C-alpha cells in the first residue's frame, strides 16, 4: 500500500479507488487505512463482501469514512458511479449482506439502487464508468440479478444513442479479465 500510494502521488493521479475486500477493521486495518489516506487526492471506497466479516455495513462504512453505500462523483469530463453489490435476497426481500447471519446466496443490486442508478445516469451528460465489487460480466462471482443491471446500462446507452456507459470495473475474483459486450467494457481487476 505504501508503494502504491507513493506512486499514485508521484504520478499525480486524479483519484484512487479500491474495489472492496480492503479491510475488516481492527489494528491492521487502521494501519492499512492510514497508508491509504496518505494519498494527496480524493479516495473512494467500494464495499466488498469481506468487509462485513467482523463489522456491520454501517460499522465498516464509519471506519472507512464512507457516507453512502452507493454514490457518484465527477472527475474532469467523466462521471463515476460506485455501486454496492453486497445484498442477499431472503424471504422475498433484499438485505445487507452480513457474514454473521450465515452464507452468502449471491450478490444482488436491489431495485431501489437500480432505480437510483438509472436516475443518476440520466442526470449527467458525461461518459460514465462504474465501480462495483461483484463481477458484472466476467469472473466467477457475478451479480445475481445481472440481467436487470445490464438492462439499466443498455437502456441509457440506447436513450442517448452512444456508449455513454463506457466501462464497468469489478473486483472480488482472483483473476484479471476483460470482456466487451453490448457496447460496454467489463474489467475484472485481480483482488490482492
């Protein structure tokens, strides 16, 4: 982390983002976060499934300094969207994934978050890039309601008549992969 942050500062990166499974808190987590916070620019977090192994979503968000589970921001001429894929679907309802409650039956993006995503995409005229933990197209651990998620992206691109939603980045899996489908690049970044 020290080497990464030093290089990001030397290259004057516009921002840095981590794709989840970053820390579960505690002393070692605090040391890691202290190094992360030495970056001189904006820093963004994506929640991963391992973040809630010892803390609730609210507790890890507080630890990381996150105000919202999903959000968006602009940098230059681009719009970036951070999604939370850490939901399970139990007894007809979407619930925050909580390791203490038992096994993970899939990675879902609840309908209200998909509605927010559609609204957020419509509200900008900038090219859009999405960050999320579970894979959207490539990788072993994919968003379970992938069809609904892709439908939001494809509908926006169809509405504007070009590939406004350009790329989706995901983590979690321990491999690198890239796929182009429906006019959008999907990149899986190897989880360290």
